[in-house]
C-alpha cells in the first residue's frame, strides 16, 4: 500500500477538482522539512499533507479513535515542539462555484475520516510567547500508524526549524491598521436558534467578537433600524437558501404619547466589544441609504422622510407598528444622538452608508441627518469615487471599492491629500474584483496581500461587508446567489459556542500583521528594508504598482508575482530591521 506525506508553508491551499488534473498536492510530498521565521508574540505555521491508497482515520490528538466504518487504519500525528506549543487542526474542504473543493475550515475536532486517494491537509501552528528567547528552535511531527488494537508504528516524520527574532509583535488591539469587518448578529442568533439580544444570544456573540479582536478589529457594528439591506435582496434568489435580514438592536415603545428607546442591548454589545479591545469606532447602520426594492414591497414607511428608514415600535395598545412620519423618525434619531452624547461616545460614532447609488438622494438624506442631529459624523462605502469630491466636507470616513481605486487612483490621492485631516480612508473588495480577493477559490497570497496593498496605496485600513453572513447550512455549503463562494463569511459556526476559523481568516490576519511591520519599519526610518520587502512580495517595486505621469490607472493584472518563499524572505528582512 502506498502512503504519501509532505510538508509545505502556510500559503498552501489544497484544491481537489472534479477532474484529477486540478489536484495540487503532488509537489508537497517532495518535502519533509520546512524553515520558519517569527517574532516574539507571534505564530509560525506550516501544513502537513497526507494521502493513502486506502481509506483511513486521521487523528491529531492523543484520544482513542475507531472508524464508524469498521476496521480501518489510523494515522496519528504527534508533535514534538519542545518548549513551544504546537497545535494541529485538520482542514475541512468546501465546495466552490466551479464544483471544486477548497481547503478552508480549521476543524477543532481532532479526528477525520479520509477516503482512499484523497489528500488532506493539516494546519500546524506554533505559538511564540512574548518572553521567548530569540534563537533557533527545532521540532517535528511524527506520523504513527495502527489498526484496531495493534501497537502503533512510526511511518513518517516532518521536521521544522524556527528562527525566533528579537522583535516583539504588538498585540492586535495596538495595531494602527483600521480593520472594519461588519458584524451580522441577527444571523448568529438564527444559527444558534436563540432569541435576539437574549443572554443566550450574547453568549454566542462573544466568541465571535473574540475572533475579530485577534485580527485587530476596530469598529463595532450597530444596526439601528429594521433590515437596512433588505436582506441583501435575497428574496430574489431561488437556487440557494439564506436569510440575511439584520434587525435593530434597539427596542422602541410608545408611552404617554412619546417614544422610549431601550439602549440596553446596544450598550451591552458596545461594552462587550470594548472588553476585547474593539473600541475605536461605533458604526451605525440603518439611518442613511436604506436599500429598497419597492416592487417587492421593500420600500420606505414614512412618505415625508428623505430615506426609507423602518423603525418598529410597540404601541400603547399592545400592537407593533412602524413610524410613519418624518416627525416620529426625527424624534428617534435625536434620542439616539442624545444617548451617544450623554454617554461620552459620540466622537466614535459614524453613520454609515453602504454603496449609495444616487448622489442627490444621499445628499438629501445626510443633509437632513446633519440638520436634526448635528453631532453625528458620516462614513460611506463607495463604488464610485466621485462621491468623495462631492461629500468631502461632510463625510469623515471613506471606503472606495478596489475597482474604483484602480480606475481613479490619481484623483483619489489628490483628494486624500486635500481632505486627509481627521478623516480615514479604507478600501474594500466584495463580489468584485476577481483578483485579488478573499473568495473560497482565491489563493492564500491574495488575502495576505490586503495588508501589503493597504500600505502601498497609502490607506488607513480595510473594510469587508461580511464576517458571519452564513447561508442556512454554512458547514455544508456557503455558495449563495450570484456571489462567489466565500464572499459571505470568514468564520464558520461550530457545535459549541466558539466559531471555527478559516484559511482565509488566517491569510487576512497575517497580512494585517505584516502591514504593521511595514508601518513600524517606515516610522523607524528603515525605508530600504520596507522597499526591499515590498519588491520581494509583489515581484516589482512599489512605484511600479501605482500610476504615474498621465496615467490614472493602477494595474491589478498579476499583482502578485512574488516567488515561492517571498513572504518568508520579506518577513525576515522586516524583522531584522526592527530588532
């Protein structure tokens, strides 16, 4: 019987096609050792890939296991990492839009049934505490084989060498990178089958918030009216199943002819995020640029209000109703502004618009908000950069889509130079462009490049609309509508409260970490090291990535042209410069 195994770096993504020629595991079996580099307060990662001609049971723990399918061989991975902790996670496969299978889910349960001639990859992550002495560390993972009640025998081993540098990586809460991954807490409640904003719901939210904090998340997402995205218009989809309605975290009731707003759940969520260091921004959705589709019934409620806000309240007669006049909505918005002022949080608040389509309608909406609640500041995710010039004096934070930056980079830089003070400039990708992105089929390097591209473009951070926008059965299928698989989530629900991370999560987190290394290198005057690292990763100088002269366009074609191992070399250069 033939059994294959090998080791590769963290950028590898196992792909299994419905045609044999798409499988990409074969080169991995040529290597049984790997070199790693890390800072203190960091992680170092490699992957082990295994394949057997016979079905077997994979076990990355010390627990006893037997196959539900009877007498099968068991291959057990045992780590010898010395003083440093090494964790092993089998990587689950998910189906993409081309019906291929992509490695993505870091499985917490240590046992996996594997069929014959089917490669499987294992994520091996070494944790390096802040007080780890710099130097070289060696370790290995031994593969043992057994069947039923047989004694185990060693059948393979992979070795690693880890160089720990002197530099201590800052904690994610200290990152300057402004990460804004929007939170969809109503979706979490549906997956957990818990009532909205109940203790049980918050118990499910907290471990999700913890995963955000480990990436360096800076913004708290507050939904302040009902279904501001109209469920991402999922009512038009009949091929796959998902519920993307997001509901207000504020409850409203009418008493004595006046509206009373309960801010308890909102403040509880803000405080929960602050507990994990997510406390730089409170982004409020549902007050501007409500998505509508009137022909399907998803329009506004108050005909005299300049936007389609849907604010539900409990009336004095015990029935639920929606505010139907501008006067009522204005009262609600003023009360929300007053609460943020009273609690000393107003400076962090941004009222967000997601891809406003019509300049004049958006101008009218935020003009009215500015008039009735002048302390509110505004933020917009834009799919056309012309909005920046028009609203530069009124909007504080801008996040153009990457394809907008690509088409009009030079005018954007000019506007940023003019409007920089007190403003943030992020960028985002969603269902476009094809490359670079964080789809299920996207190469790992593309997610990692996000931090590097943010630095090269001179922006403050990155925005993504989806973190837990799960389909109905996300552990089985995350494909939905016309969006590429992976567009809707970075993590997965699990059997317990703690969610499962993805390879795409890991790639994005690593890229953000490397943004910080580049930033710190620049701050310390190590520009030569930063430039050399960039040229290694992109395969070209930073200046050649951006438009110059009469050109306004930034080319994204083949933006990643670095050689294998270029991220390793670049990180070595940056860590040596920062020691």
